[in-house]
């Protein structure tokens, strides 16, 4: 049961409320009790003062001592017991309280000179001990040396009645408030967590095959709504990545299947008949050799792509000069270029010290150069240029080739996309990349993994220009 957030929330809420209510009730109880005790003392003081004034006045009118004392105390309420003693402690007059309770003289020396003495006494009434509050005062009368002692006592009934009332009130209100707020808390927690329950129900039903489903978003501005929105964004990214993977797998298997079926056909046809001439076997092996090379290239390309996809942690970074790497790549591509009658030129550049994965960046440059040479007719040229701008090194590879059709330009960086499948595959046999439509996507992924980008700046009848921009170490934070 404690595994439910709803129950835990309500228990926390109730515990805090219990603490608050108990604390509040305790303070209220103590304050009311103290005020009732103080009121009782005030009542007794007032009665003492009234009786004293009356007694002094009556004695001043030369009334007999006992009569004057009786007159002074007979107007007190029936709750109060009063008695007047002379200085030697002899009772002169008294008025018992209801229940025949008598005011008793406190120990003589405990009553101070002119002040009021207050104490609590216990009397046995009807077989039970009853507590009473006692107030006593010495009363000095002119022309008399010794003072009288006036004693008034009152039961604690008014105090206990008041305290009882407040206690009864708290006994009802505190559990009532707890019950109402507990039910309210349970209801509120249920309501506000209902969307979480709905979200978890839906999330449980979402699998890799149903990533297009989304969680219900109640109020998109509150915390749970924002959580659901973030989760939905995550689902959208996962969905995108899963369909990307699926597309990739489908395209990859398609690409791998073609050379395999060419090889199978070659072997089937050759083995169909026995006693073939050596030349026929050689032709079959040549076909198989070409297809194996092609398969190897595709697998290598896929491996490079997988490495670049891992991100920065897949890199093997080292310090090297980018300008030297560009020269080296141009020299390597120059073999194919000179065979085709295409000239490769590299613009002179200052030294560009770089930190990154040299092997992957060489692959990026080779893919760009390989494409440029492949798509440039004999007599054309390919130009490579390095420039430093805003902490970035831009590498421009431009050619005077046929250009890329406008409708194909938005897709050339997609994996396995080729403008002209037959031509690309045929030429790739002699070139640098697999010709499976992976060259540019690999090059772009490598640039991105280094914190940079690769774009087609322009392409038309006069050729194409690709620009890779790589942040230099201090900008990339390498
Ligand atoms: P591949 O590895 O098959 O060459 P890429 O991903 O490198 O595939 O290129 C995708 C397509 O873009 C290619 O089919 C090609 O037609 C086109 N392309 C790439 N570079 C150039 C270029 N410099 N000139 C003309 N077309 C190009």
C-alpha cells in the first residue's frame, strides 16, 4: 500500500496536519486554561476589595463588629465562601458557600501586610477532595491596632467547566478536520495523479512496433503535462530513429543482395556444365572477384558509418595538419583523376593544426574527391581549397562536372541515395567509395561527429561545390 504515491502523499499530508492541529489545540488549551485561572483570581481580588471597602465603612458607622462583618460579606455570590477573623484568628462572621463549604483561615504568617494572599486549598466535600482557590487580606481599620483578616474562597468549577467545554470542542473539531481534510487530500491526490496513471497505462502498451502512439497530455502547462510532452518528444525521436534504422537495414540488405545474386548466378552458370574451358572459369572468377570487392567496400562503408554514428566517443583523435591531409587525399584521388583525364589542384594554404580522427577525415575528403572526379568528364578539373574563418576551417571541393539535378539535391546526403544507380555502381568499381549511395552520408556524419557540417553549396551545369566546415580545437573544446 505504501508503494502508492497517492497513499504516501496522503499520509504525509495527514501527518503534517495532525502535528499542526495537535500543536494548535495544545496551545489553545493552555492559553484558555491560564486565562480562566487568571479570571478566577481577578474575581476573588474584586470580591476582596468590595468586601473590604464595605467592612471599613460599616465599622466606621460604629456598627457592632459581627454585624458589620455580616453586612459586608452577605452580598457575595453563593459560589463564594467568605469569613472575617480578628487578629487572633477568632471567627467573627462567615457566609458559607453552596454545599456548606466554609472559608478557612490560611496560616497566619502567610498573609502579607497590605497585599492579597492567594493560594489553592483542598477540602473534603461529600467524600471527595475538592480544590478551591482562596484569597485572603488583612484589613486595617482606623482606631484599631490589630487588623481583621478577610478570607474569600471559590471553587474551580468555573475553570473546569470552561476547560471542559474547550476540550469537548477540540475532541470533535480536531478528528472532524482530520477526516474532512484526509478525504479531501485523498480525492485531490487521486485527481491530480489520474493523468500519471493514464500515462503509465498508455506507456505500458507502447512497444517498438507501436512507437507512433503518444501519451495523453492533460494540461500542457503544468508539470505532468510537461512530463508527458517531453516523453512524447522522446517517443518521436525514438520513432524517427527506429524507422531510420529499419530503412537502413532494408537498404543495406538490398545493396548486399545484388552482388551476392550476381555471384550465385555466375557460379550456377559455370558449374551447370562440366569440362569448361579455362577462360570460362577465369571469366566467372573475375565476376566473383569484382562482386567480392564491391561487397567489401559496402561493408567497410557501413563500418565507417557505424563508427561515425557512435559520436565523439567513437573517434580516435590526434594532432595533425589539415592542409597536409588535403594534399595527401588529393594525391590519392589523383590516380583515378589522371586515368580519367581530370586535373586536381589544391590551393596553397597556411598550416592548419587540427585535432580529430585523421583516418575518418581522410575518408571524408576522399569521398568528396572521389565523387568530384567520378562526375567530371575528361578535360575537367577538381579544385580543393582550405580557409580559416571564425575559428573554423572550411574545406571547399569544387568540380567542373555535370552537376546534380535540382530534384536530387535535397536527397544526396541520405543513406543509400544515388542519382543514377547503374552509373554510380559501375564507376564505383574503379573509384574510392562503394557506390552504394553512402559516400556523402558518411562524409557528412564524419564532419558532424567533429562538431562541424558538410553542405552542397551549389551545383549546376558548371559543376558542384561541397563545403565542409570543421571547428578548430579551441572552438570545438577538444
Ligand atoms: P556514392 O557513394 O554512390 O557515390 P554518394 O552518397 O557519394 O553516393 O552520392 C550520392 C549521389 O550524389 C551520387 O549518386 C551522385 O550522383 C551524386 N553526387 C555526389 N557528388 C557529386 C558531384 N560532385 N557531382 C555530381 N553528382 C554528385
